[in-house]
């Protein structure tokens, strides 16, 4: 554990991760300077507690501080290649991320989960499974609870269950998971990574400090991507896949089946689970592999996993109004997630396109053409909003009619007006939310509220629980995490 007492530490970025790092550093006796390039009333308010604890806070900072420093701690949303950070690197200052700081101050083993899609679902599955088996754990990291915020609790835990993004992996130093899970690698964050190979290398950093007696649970397709770049895994490996029957755990006609020599046969029947679709089959396979490594009996694992519900903002049925289903998939911030959502939607009886797709937001550097053939099969019209609306229209208009709208509420109104019984209105944006919303949760809540208003205006009942909230309180969510 790194000694921090009387060290002069700079924290860059004052979102939830940066504030948690500042709090932990002060509890360890460090002298802390915390900076952020923004200077908003909200940020000033959120920084008051840090100032009260003795942290020096400077907002609106655009250049590297010249203060004498011993260590720099970076929030995950701050790119390491930014001019401010590079100025500190040129001074030869040691630099780590908030995640690494939390790890260095933690006192238990951890299970770390990354991937382009499915990280949060799998983290929640593993946490649920461990708790059901009487293992003491907390889910933290990119899931919304910073690792620094729980470091002091780790002396009482058996394991930390950690969701970790590629941004957080960029700044690890000694971080070492006892069990490392890589779910998948598909195009994402190409506004931060210049090539897919660079993105793959960032994800592969999850395994860099593992030892031969640790475990890696890896989707077989992601493992092939790593090996194509000569990136090897030093630990013991279990593979899984919904598409590759040669994987150690695979998907076979609704069953999750193991080929492992000490664990052969069917493990779980997807028809008995509340999570659906091949992507969730892979999330469940990964969780089962983690449980196997930790010697949790299969019966206990299955009991915990079968009853797990889909998380909010992930293909969530908000309401059914006049025979039209309204689905909130605001968490879909890349094209692979949108593809999985479209494939999971109920098809029209006649086989015609029946999805009215609401998409668009802040550009993450995607080319949107590849999803075109699937759009032509499933989407009868797309309603496009946000910074990327014209870019998406240029890519998609060959495959499906596209309408540009100025707001999410306008998209709801127009899609509802164009829908007929048997259709699906799907919010699955393929982009981050930060051009118009606080985060993907806020975007999903606005969608729920819009559907609630629509249900009230029609004067008809709506399925899926409370029509205004889809079973969840219709409120504006506070920023909780990066969209990674």
C-alpha cells in the first residue's frame, strides 16, 4: 500500500471519481490540490465538501499547475493525451488513475469485469451470485460507485466485484485481478482511440499484472482479437461464447453448456432465466465461470442467476400503448449494442420492418454504415437527434427512411404518430448522451417521462408497470458514471 501521508497530490477532474479520490487522499493524510477545466454552479456546489475537508480546489483550470507535486491522480474521463496532462508527464511526475489509487489502498482480492457491452449486467450478476453464496462483496468501479469510495470497507470483504472501463485501464500500474473477465470487444470510443487495435490494447491491459495462478474468463472472439495483436494472457484461461461451440462454455439451443474437463455438461437453461438473448447468455456464462473458479456450487449459482432482472435502460419495456411497445435502451451507446437490441425486438407477423428507432447523440467516432442491412430488415423509420443526426442520416437513409428531430420528446411524438399495433418504438441511440443530457440514465428518464405523458394523453392503459416510469421513479438521474 502506497504511503500517502504528507504527499502533495494533484487530482485532475472533479466528477464522482475525482471527488472520491480527493476524499481518500485526505483520509490518508495527503495534501491535495484538485482541479477541473469546468467552472459551473453545480461543480462549485459539489466541490464544497472537498474544500471543507482541507482540499484546495481550483476550477476553470486550462493549463498544468506549476505547484510542487509528488503524485498525479487522474479521473477516467480525462484523456491522458490532453495538453494539461502531457505537461505534467513532461515534468516526470508519477501519474495513476483514481481506479489504481483505490486498488492500492484496498485490502481484499478482486474480480474485474470489462468489455465493450455487458459490463454492468455481468458485474451485477457476479455481485448477486457472490452474496447469495454468503461471500462478502461490493460492486464498484465504473458501475457508479468509485473504487476510492469503498477502499476503507475492503478489510471486511471477501472480494471486490469491479466493473472497469478502457479509460480506467489506461492508467493502471499495479492493478491485478484474481479473476479477470473480458466480455467482448467491438468498436467504441473511436473519438478517444485512433484505431481499433489501440482500443483492443487498452482492454487487454486488464491482464497485464496477472500471475500464472490467477484466472482469465474471456470471450473466445475477444481472445482471438488479442492474439491477432500478439497480446498474451499470463493466467489460466476459460473461454466462453454464444457463437463458438468450441469455447469452454457455449450456447447450445437455449442451454449454457460446459466442455471443461472438471465441469462437463449443461449448466443453465436460458428459458428459466429472466435475462434473454445471446448477449445475456454470454453475460451469464461469464458469471458462471467466475463462480466455478471460486468453487461456488452450481445449484447456488443457478438459483441466484435465474431470478436476475434486466437492469434499467437496457431494452426495458416502459409501456405498451394501443398495441405499440415502447422500449428504453438508452444504455446502447455504440453500434454493437444497437444491433443486439434490434435483434432482440419482437418481429411483425408479416415479417415487415416494425421498429421505429430513435437514435443519435454525441459522436464517438463511429462510421454508421455497417448496421445498414439490419436496419433495412427491422427498422421502418429512424428518428435522429443530437450532434450526430446529420451524420447518421447520411449513413442510414439508403436503408430506412430517416427524420431529423430537435428533441427526444419530438422523436417520441413523431414515432408514436407513425406507429401501428404490433410496432416497437425503440430508444437505442448508438451515441453517448452528453450533447443533450447529463448521462444515459438522464436520457432514459426523459424517455420514460415522455412515454408517461403520451399514455396520459391517449387516456389508455399502459402495460409494463407504471406507464410514466416503467416500474421506476420518473426522476432526473444524477450523473453517476462515464459512458464506457
